[in-house]
């Protein structure tokens, strides 16, 4: 009986106009029901800790001649930490398939591992690498190399790179969203 009550309640939520008038009881008659849902939180969410809420990184000024002579320009590091997380699997050791995914999402560059820039500067893009040298691609989850399950740190390097186009001096900026998916 309770299963029917839940089923009708769900139908009333999904199809209120078509189900509300009961052909069994005449026009204007409505079903009465109640749905009860219960559950529990098995693992609390992680807390993302960063040096700066907006994580603004100033790449500084780079002369065009430096970018002409080199494929890459200046590097800046940034990091964040996950606190209050349970990153162990049910066997009490680090799982190779952690429930956490790190995704950088932004304007795609000319190559999959580069992020595009907005502004007057031309011929340059940004590249993001983790501490193991793995390069981030926009919208693709990063491979995680976590050696400690206790409040792990994630360290990254942001680098200005020449994308092969003719260089043009000017201001630029990029917005790269950091997403932490926790399942």
C-alpha cells in the first residue's frame, strides 16, 4: 500500500495537470497522498583551501623578444588543499580510483593542453602542469597522484607559452575555472 502512495505522489509531482482530475471520482476530485524520503550522509564533503579566494595570478611583464627566443615564458606556481576529506576506500588504503576529480575549465587554446587568452597580446597561451609534469586540458579530469590521504596538497605551475602565431605585445587575461568534483 505504501508503495502505491509513493508512486502516486511521484506521478502527482511530475504530471499534475493530467493526473489531478480523477476519472474514477469525477471532475474536480484529487488524490491525496504523502511521500516520505529518508537517507543519511555517508561521507562529509571536502573543504577547498586556497591562498586567495579568487586565486589571481599575475604573470608579470614578458618582453616579446624573450618569447621569440624561447618556446615558453615565465612560470608561476599555485596550490590548494583539500581538508576534512575521506579519500580512502573501504579497505582503509588509498584507492587507485579516488572519488575526487580535479578539472580546469577555460577557453581552449590552439593545442588541447593550452588555455586561450583574451586581450591585445597575440601568439601566446597558458599551460597548466601539476607537480608530476602532467599537463591540464580544458574540461578533462586531471590524473590524481595523491601520496597522503590526510589533507592533500595539489601543486600546479602556470606558464606562458608561444603558440606558433606571430607575437604581438599587449595586455591579456584568462579565466580558468577550477572544479573539484567529489563523489
